[in-house]
C-alpha cells in the first residue's frame, strides 16, 4: 500500500472517530440523564432516604471517578491502547446504571452509582486522548466542541425522554414507583446503542512511538512538564469558585422565578450549551484555546456577579442563556489546550491529571459556596465565585504551552 493511501485511510479513520465519539456521547448521556434527575426523588420518596444520603452517594461517586480518570489514563499510555479501555468503561456503566430500578435501600443506589462512576473514570481520559489524536491542532477545538455539543444534547434529551416515559407508564396505570423503575430500565436502550457505536465505528489510533528504551516518565517527577502543572493549578483555582449549578436554580427562585419555570430554565441552559459548544470549539481553533478559556472565565465571572444582584424572571432567563456561553468557551477549549502540552503517548496521563485537578477543586467548591451563602448571604457567595474566576483568568495569562509540543 502506498504511503499516500495509508495517510488517506488514517485521515478517514480520524474523521470517523470524531463523529463516532460524538454520537457515543449523545446516546450515553441520554441513558445517563434518563436516570440521574430522578435519583433524588427516588431516594427520598420511594426508598425513604435523607438528603444526607444523596450527598454521600454523589460525593463518593464523583470522588472515585476523579481518581480513576488518572489511573486509567495512565494505563492507556503505558499500554499504548485507548479503545479497549474505554469500551470496558462504557460497558460497565451501561450494564449497571439501570439496576437502580431494583434498589430497596439507599446503599443499593450507592453501589450502583459507584459502579456507574467507575465506568466513567475508566473511559474518560483514554477517550479524550483518542479524540485529541483524531484531530490536528488546527481542528482540535472543533472536534472537542462537537463531542461536548453532542454530550450536552444528550443532557437535554434525557430528562425529556424520562418525563415522557413516566407519563406513558402512569397513563397505563402503573404506580409512580413502578413507572420510575421502568423508566430506569429503559435506559438500557440508548446505552446499548452507544456501545454498538463504540464497537463498530470507533477506530484505534496508536499514540506516537517512544524512543527505543524510553519508559513512561513518572508523574511525580514532572513527567508532563512544569508548565502543564501550572495550568492545572490555575484550573483548580477556578474550580474552587465553580460550585454546583443547583445553586443557580436556588438563586433563580429567590429572584422571582416560579417553580414551574425552573425545568424550562434548565432546558434553556442545556440548549445554550449545545449551541455554544460548537461556537466555542471553532473559536478556539481560530483564535487559540487559551483565549477562549480566558473569555469563558470572564463570562463566568460576569454571570456570577449578575446572579448576585438580579431580580425578576426575564433577567434570570437571560443570565442562564449567557451562562451556556461559559460552557461553550471552556469545556472543549480546555480539553484542546491540554493536548498542546504533551506528546500523543502521554495524553492519557495528561487528561487523567486534568480531570483529577477538576475533581480536587470541585469537591470543596460547593461546600465553600454553601457555607458563605449560609453565613453571609447569597450576594457574598456569588461575589466569591466571580472573584475566583477573575483571579484564575489573570493567572491563565501566564500559562504558555511548550512550543515543541504544539504540533505533536
């Protein structure tokens, strides 16, 4: 086979991967979001659990996922294989996720959520590394933008599917409890579609080869480079002010938004995220990922400042739509930016470290925010988030990827 033919095949495989991974994210997130919004009500109304149990479940599940993203990103670098690892991660999550339907006590839900997030921890870094390798630097933002747009589209569709299914099952005279359980089991359908797409359409791409005898550099000896670790430090600073979006919904109610309008706000936010993810990815390719992140963090700061002072339903709606721009300017560009710091064969480790950094910052972020709100009021809490975003944006200006890695 001629070299040009091989290059053409590789280019086709890379393009195929970008679209395939996007559709995988779409269907997997539909499966996840059919279940996730129903868990709080299922725990409290059906299983009789407390809000504290919900906190334990979600805190433990997300903490486990953060650690595993690093572990399995590292493993994928060591084995120089991505696809088998994230196939295992997707398979595990897709199999166990709907089993919440059979839970009879709150710790059953804990076990299922831990296994579900284990699957997420296994798949995320190897998948992102393969996606980064499937696009060159000039189109990497667009590739991640497509993936994030499809993922957010799943987050938009999943709750709508869940609502329709519950309405259907209750119309068929199932109890509310049984209607919820049947809805959980229906999540197998989009989950299996996602798994078929991974198996059939995603193509393994070997990371760039290491020099003869070269070993995978240890993380604790700055194997990924000091500049990369400085970038992660800046990400942690921002994340410490990036509390759960549930606080935005709480603030919306206190600003005059009716309870019936809250689900519509959430739908508008997800729709904005879908549209802005594509825009943000392309902006990063044209103007640089760092510039996109900088602007995204400024948008976050402005939106949080706005939430500290907003009154009335229409201004809140406008802020939620603008908030989607923050996601568009950061989710894909941040992932594209990570790829600029390291060679292809180290990207599993790099994405693992990136996700771990977010996990480290996210764990205390909501606790700090809630504590400030309780002691000093919502204005101080939102001012705190806005200020940290501004500090992180200024620190970001000092981040510079290694020149010799930018085109690897």
